[in-house]
C-alpha cells in the first residue's frame, strides 16, 4: 500500500501547474463566458496567519470551481502597498518603506503559493509603483476638473500619534482606527473629494445590488444617513436676524424650551457681543470647539453650555426662547443649530436637567392617560399622541408631524430639507508613503494642476520620514520647488499625499492592463470584464472601501469612461477566525500557549490564573496559528479543508487544534480507499448513462443516490450560498458510506462500476477544496489531463429518483425506529405514517407536538411539549 505522502504530492503538483501555466488567464478569449473573481487585495503587512488565509482560500475554491465549469475566470491579485505601517516601520527600524513593502510582498506571495492559492501574477499590481500611482494622480485631476476635488480650511480629525489627519470614516468612537489614540480637532487646509454630490445615487443604487449581504447595504445606508426634516426660523429678539434650526421632529415645536447653537455657528460670537462676561464666555466657546466631534454628540458625553443672554421667538407659539451655546451641537450637520426639546430628546433632557431648564411634554405614549413632567426619568422619544399643542392636541405623531410642518411652512417660518450624515471625503495626509497630490501653488496663478503629460509626480526616494505633523516632503527642496505649469515662474508643489483609500478605489480597473503606460485602463476591456462578478473580502470594508469604490465608479461612468455604474455585482464577506487567548493579569500580557500550564490554566511565569477569551486571531493577542508548522505536519490540503470545514464562511469560527487532525485523517482515509480500489476498477468500462440504465441492487442504488445528491448539493452550494462547510461534510459522509459498503476486497461488476463512478466524481468535487490530493488521484486513475482542466461533474437526475428509503424517526432527539417508505415523501405525509404506525403512535398519544424537523429522506425528529 502506498502512503499518503502529502509533502511529495504537493511539491510535485506545484511544479507541474506552474510549468503547464494552468493558472494563466486569457482576457481576449470570448468563447467562454467571462467571470471576474476578485479578492480584496491585501496590505503587504508581512506574514499572513491562518485567520487571513480564509479569505483567499474561499476565493480560490470559487476560482477552481468556476474554471471547471467552463468559465473564463480572471482572478488577479495585487498589493495595497502605500500606507502608514510601512512608514512607521521605517521610523522604527530604519528600513525604507519601499524595501519593507517589497520584502513583505515576496513573503506573502510565497504564502499564497504555500496554500495552493494561485493567481495570474502576470497581472499583478502594487499601488506604490509609479506606473500605478501615475493613474491615481490622473484620477485626482479628473475629479479636480469636474469640480469634485477641492481644498478647504476646516476642522479636521487629527491623530497626534500617527501625526496625520484622518477621514471621518477612520475615526471609531472618537479614536484613531489604527492606533486608538484619541482624536483631536484641528483647523487645517485640506483636500477633499465631493462624495456628497453622489449621496443620493450611492443610496438609491444599493437597491440594485442584489448579490450583496443585507447588513453591508444597511451599513452603507446608515453611513450616508439621509434624513428628511424641516428647517425652522426663530427670530432673534433685538437683532434683525433669524436662527434656523434643523429638526426631524416639527411635532415637538410646542415643547421647545431653549435654542442651542454649535460653538462654531456664525452667530455664536456675535450673540456674546456686549455681554458683561463676553471674554469668559468666548474662552468657554473655544474650549467646546476643541472637544472631539464624535464624542461630543454622543448621549453619554458630558453636556456643557451657557446662556448667551439673548432670546428668540418661537414662530408657532410666540414664546420667548433663551439662546444657548452648547458642546453637543456640531457645525457640520443640519444648520449647526437646534431647538431644544428636553421632554423628547435625550440629550436635550440631560442638558435641561443639568442647567435647570424647563421641560414641557407635548407627546404622550398612547396607553398612558396622565403623563406628567415630574414622572419623566428620561426623554420620551417614541411616537404617541400630541398634547399641550392647541389645535394639534390629540393627533397621532406621524399626522402631527405633517400638520405642524404644513402650518410652519404656511406662515413662512420653515421649509422641508434633507440632510446627509455623509461628509466629503478628506483625502490629504501629512505623511510620506503615499501618492503625491499633483498640485502646484504659484504666487501669481494660485492653485495649478500638474498637466497630465507631466505625470507621475514621483515620490522622492530619499527622505527623512520622522513624524512631525507635516509631510516629510516639505523638507525636500528639490521636490517642493518647481515651475508653475501656467506662467513658468517659480512655484511650490503640494507636499501632502493621498489617503490610500484613493489607491484602492479604482484598482479593479487597472488589473486588466496593469502595464499600460498610456492610459489608466482599457475602456473596451473594462466594459467587457466589469463589473466584478464576485468580490470577496472582510466586512471591515463594508463602509469605506466599498463606498469609495462605488463613488469613483459612478464618477468614471459620468465621465463617459466606462459604461457600468456599480463596480461589484456580488459581494461575499467572510467571517473571522477566532481562537482562545490567554492573558496573565499579573504579568499584564497575553501569553503564548507554551507559556500556560494548560491543565491548571495558570501562567508559567508567575503561577497566576490566566484569563481565557475567544478573540479574533491576531499577533497582539499571541493567539495566531503558524501555517508553516501545520503544512509540515499535515500538508496544504488538510489545512485548506479544515479552514473550509470550520463553519459557515460568512460567520466567525473558532480554531481548534484537533479540527485539522480530523481533516487530515479524512484525507488519509480517502487516499487509502482510493488507492486500494483504483487497480480493481481500472479496466472497468462504464459511464453515468450506462449505470443509469442498470438494474442495481438496493444498497448500490442507495449509495449511488447519495453520490449524486452530494454532487448536486456541492454544485448548488458553490453556485449560490457558499456553504463550504456543509459541502465538505457531505463529501465526508459519502466516503463513510463508500468505506462501509465496499469494505471487502473483491467486487462484482455492478459494484465496480459504482466504485469507479464514485472515484471519478469525488476527485472532481474535491478539487476546489483539496486540489493536490485530487490532482494526484486523478493522475493515478490514468488521466493525462489536469483535474483543473476537467469538466465539473453533473449529477444524474435518474440516480436521484430512488424509489424508497428507510427513514429514522426520533422523538425529542431519541431514536425510536425507522419507517420504510416510497419516495419522494414530504413532511406532512411522513408524519401521517408515523401517527398511523403503532410503533410510534403510543408515544404521541395526548402529547402536543411542538416542532417537527425533517431531514429529507433520512430523518424525522418530532419535538414534544
Ligand atoms: C428637535 C427634536 C425634538 C429633535 C425631538 C429630535 C427629537 P437625524 O435623524 O440624525 O437627522 N440635530 C440637528 N442638527 C444637529 C447638530 N448640528 N448637532 C447636533 N444635533 C443636531 O437627527 C436630527 C435631529 O438631531 C434633529 O431633530 C435635532 O434634534 C438634532 F424630540 O430637533 B431634533
Ligand atoms: Zn503661475
């Protein structure tokens, strides 16, 4: 018997596949249907661990599957190669970001290869290459020409640790998404892309994205945050001016007890003029401005504010309303001013409590008759019935909203408006390792774009990358000093670089012609190959990257450069791999498993009990699994199989060390079974059609049913729902059955035919999952052709029509016997048989059936109360 020598097998096929160029794409081939399959390209951070592998292996399974389904699959890979980590590595270790990046790219390529993941590297891109970023700069100029790239001074998020500004999207709970440092607000001149101009289309077209996960669409919808409301004008007493507020709740106008302005509001300083405490209040106002924009608006954040000494008139009631300046109203949403309704808005409620402002209820919950201010423990923000609102009292909220809004509009004190939470995309960064913004400043001509013929503006190689808060490029006079493209006089270059999300907002177009020096992408090729049919990546990109890519695609469409408006037809977001982490509270660090006494669960350094947690696999938690060791011990196929078997690929899954052992055993058994049968059936001639017409013994018929059902299930799952884990388990079950019924050494003719059919098909359906063992067995069965170039099997309808089956019956999960019945049979019919059968009827008497679980043709579990 030949052993399963996975190392030898894997080495051999790696070589052959490369030699035979199995994974080289042909973009010009129009004879087959095209399929653009794309994994989000990674940031070249260094080494990949098992957690990262999942994403790419999922893509690789689909690649191999579609290839066997006669599609012309294009599955390229590249590198999102600019960005802070390389620069920080340069600061910490002195290695140039370029070298750091290149070294990591090489290491990661090797790892892809080690996982049996193949891309056509002829189409590789790296966003840090001049031939790529030249076109990122081109994109900037296109946006600039269209009025969609502009410079503006305004409050920006500043991370003092990364020494750069951040887009709103990169600030999570008021902290830098990368280093978790608290964000400060600074006033700086920055470049923006006007994504807000596309807000409505980005929102409306979500509907077209049928192949996207619902939750991702909801996240985008919330991020865009379209909000319908009304602007209401409040006249300021003694000043011939109005304060306009934005509200989504005009129905609460009778409950307004103060107005609140953002400290940045254009009226704020004016309202303080002549106030005896003007100076002191201005100081406070400036302090508010420095508070974090994101924390400031949250409910929990400490409410601060002061009365300006001025009042306004409620346009509906005529009441006098004090005007306050508060920290929780921000300037960049709505009008930067609100009407304070403490009874119905929680922030206003907390504010009013703190400063003893009146609280006035104008909406009551429908079920409560007496609803008093003194009863309020918090704001009532729900819908209900209007009270204390003159002729509007008694109306339900939705109706009152409309009626009161109509009234306000009719007296000329307001108008409908729409607001978006989406802000323009801040793209300038004060860092070195990024695309230089192709702009020149001339004293005479002002802002000038670098002409397209002068692109790329090269990123200088030699630079001191220490973080100072300014772009390191400022110090390079050779770079900074240039001539004005318009008048030819001395001028200075922009020294900021672009956010790396600009690089990745169009990369899917570049893959088709990565080496083209004359244009960013080929229009015809792009129109043929795009949109990407299947995009695969992490849900952490649900907002940023996907929204930016959609925006840029729509922009290029508007420029008549492409003829599609959405870049990604289908999207799959994989879950993460998690693993137990161990933290020693005494040593105050995460421990490797080797540092833990696993029996007693104590720290080997100090003996303290460790804290166990299931965490996302990450270096910082010391809970990563090293793929190299696994490869040596179990091989690539076992690793792939386990990663796919762990659980539904869109959900998080927990890594268990013995899981891979089970997968390895399965492959060994598969190997042994196949090898032991191949010689037996070598000379057996047969085909599915022939077997379809044979009269088979029941056990063979039953096995064949399972075989074809497995083919069917795997095929459908790979086409539709990507439940790789259930694919793998049905293949495992199939092998179990084969081992069971073909355990003897000699077989009759019919058995041989079925064994042959089994061998042939299991190898094919395993190919996407475990390509090496499949290829080897394929060869041993006498095939000269690579299994990857074979046709994916079709299942036989006839084999699936078996006449009868023995179905296991369970009561509350306990096995009680079987029923043999004609097929097909549905749940209701089968349950009737169960009730009519005395074997089971006695258990069912006087019992209430809570639930019936039916596994088609195999098992029925009746759950009783
Ligand atoms: C009065 C009111 C009464 C409000 C009530 C709510 C409940 P969305 O849905 O997100 O659009 N708001 C408006 N502009 C603001 C700003 N610049 N800074 C802080 N808060 C602001 O939220 C709209 C609501 O957010 C508005 O409706 C306003 O408070 C507040 F019972 O006005 B409301
Ligand atoms: Zn000039």
